[in-house]
């Protein structure tokens, strides 16, 4: 089915085939774009593969000039839908994971900038609704395999705050995936460059990190190393981490039966540093260690999707592949390899500019999503909460998913005319805010707010205090219109402040009715 620009009536007609399966469609009002269609009777399996630091320009389906072969992501895009204007809620790891699982911007939490570490306290409250706990109450079996990086309830030998020398490795963590709706988990505590280097299965350390590893050298070649010094399990192998995650995800799929749906969340450790491709992939691309590791990441995605298809779950599974932020790929690397890991967008991981948070987002759901389709809707990874709730026919309480919009209409009707979101808020490593509405993007400050220099610029007298770009005319964010368009600056600044103060950006039911 092909879809022209759609309003409410068009969408109802286009998705009429869903009515027989118990679809319920709720819209803002006559003539407006649909915001909450549900497919309650379907209850598909749901698999999210969240790559770590995969750039918008790495997959070939997003960048025809990419120097890295990504046949598995490209095939998924050909079999489903590719979103061109998808964003991580933060330009770095932990905040994105928080927001993806809760539908809530992380800057509303206690973490206002930066990321957590391997011994950090849990960030998500046990009473906060997550994707896993929401789906579990609808009969889903839930699993998490990969990089956690949201804090764990380590038990310590002295009752003090957890650190490298006082964790009781023999005691299960008191708070982790199992506290947030996951039936099973096999995780790394944080990033692959953060100690402790060990695996936890269902809250227990598999092998205690009784050895110690020195820090590797910071370098862009020689394995793209960098990991910090710290406790390490005797058999822990950096190179084997990605294969281990992949194998455990595949095993989760193989254990599933047809009597109830399942939800699998696979936050990969790759292609985040250290770049550690196995021998099978070393030397297979033109982009050295990084390119080889992206190629291996793509192959891991392919293995997980193949496991779904081989097990007979293909037609009843929604697969989503995306990234937690942009690639850590500075200008020097672009010049060295001629590869634009973040496409033509400005900046890189951690930055407030588009390269920091515009990410690939590919979905496949055979029979529901049109193969080879594309959506230009502006979406955010926070939107998965409301979208999954719509799919299973749930109504989110006002305390859940405050920044989550249902993007199912765009998945099913990719040329939907009206924007689903009123606006989207971006956030950088160092806490710089930006807000985007339509083509306009306002950045509350000067500088990148992240890794790219200068990180912060103090405005001089009479100079703009921030940045304003029209992305339709200036996608590279080169022409700052702050001084020329004060009315847009005022409007967007007020909207950003309202979102901060009211505690939500998704309209409440009362706001929708008015």
C-alpha cells in the first residue's frame, strides 16, 4: 500500500485492515493527525537493538557514500521503514538509555549532565513505568542483553558507596534490570571502557572481577583502544564482548515459544570504543578499526534478525534498530578516511548539533509496515513508550512517558502530513539544551556543548546569546539567525521553558480535549 499525505480520515481508511483485529484509533480532533492508534489484538513480539555510537552516516541505507558495508541494516530498511529525522534524547549514553526505557527526558532526573559509571547508583526509580514493566503486564516475556549503564544496586562489604575495592561480588545486586520489569538479563554494568569488567546474569556476577587490568592507551589506531584501569574477571575478553552479547540475544530468541509475545532489548556495546573487531572482520573495510567494528556490529544485528526469522517469528515481530547517539568521529577522522560517520550533519557524539543526536532508526514489521518506505517525521527515542502502549492497547498514566509521543501512525502511514510531535528537546553531554520545532532549531548557548571545540563560548556584548538555525535551508547549521529572527527565538525559548517547568512535553488528556 502506498500513502499520500494523510489526515485523520485518510489514516482511518489506510489502516482499515487493522479494525478487524481490534484496532482503536484516537485522534486530537477532526482533521488533525492521529496521535494514538492501537493494535491491541495483535501483540507483536518487539525487539530493540540499540547500537552504541553508531552514526547517521555509517549505514549505507542512510549514506550512499558510506565506506562501510552494512548489508543487514540496509536489508532491514528495504524490508521496512527508515526514519530520516530520528533523534536520541541525549547526545551521550546513559541519558538516552534512561529516556528510551521510560519515555522521560533524562534531564528531568537527578542526572543533569554527563553519564553514569560502573559503580553508580541506579538512576531509574523502581516505581517508574518502563517499556519492560508496561509490556510485562500485557503478558510479554521480557529480556535484556547487553550494555546496561543505568546504575546497579551493588552490595558493599562496608555499607558504604560502591567502588572498586568494596563490592561484595558474591551478592546479587539489589536494583537492576530485574527491578524494572525484565524477567531475564545478561548485562555488562556500563560501557566497555568502564570497570568493573564482568558479566551479570539475572542480577548476579557470573565471574568475579578478581584480576586487575591497566588502562589502555588513548589512540585512534591499534585497536581504537581505550579502556580504564580497574577490576576485571579472569576470563573477560574485550574482543569477545560483542559476540557474547549477540549469542545471548540469539539464545533468548530460541527459548521463546509461540504461546505469548516477548520483548527483547539489546543495547550493544559497539561501535563504541574500544574498537575491538574480531579477526573475521579485521581489515574488511576502508575505515580501519572503526569501520571494521561497524561492519561487525551490522553482522551482529543480522544474526539476531536471522534468529527471529529462523524461529518463525518474522511476521509477528516488530524489529527496531537505532543508536544511542551520534558517532565519536571528529573532523580529523573524516579527513583521514574520507568517511562521514555522522553524514553531512554538524558535530559528533556529545554535541548539541545534529551529528550528536540525529540517529539511524529502522523498523520492520511485515504485513504492517510498508517495505522500502521512508518517514521524515521528527521523532525521538522517548517515543517508544507511547508507541508500544498504543500497539498493545494500553493507556499511559499521567506519571508515565511524559515526553513520549505515539509514532505508530508514521510507521503505518509514512507520508502522514501533520507532525506527530509539537517539538523535540535535545541535550548535550555538558547539559546544553536545544529545542526543535518544524525547521527551526534553537540552541540555548554558544559552542558545541560536547566534544567538539569550542565546547562553550561566552557571548560578547551585542552578540547572539545562542544559536538559531533553519534546518530546511541550512542543515549544516552554519548560518546563525538568532539576531535576525528574534520572534522565533522568543517563541522557542518560551516553549522550552514551559516544557521544563510543567514536567512533561506530551500533552495530557485534558490538554488534548481543549
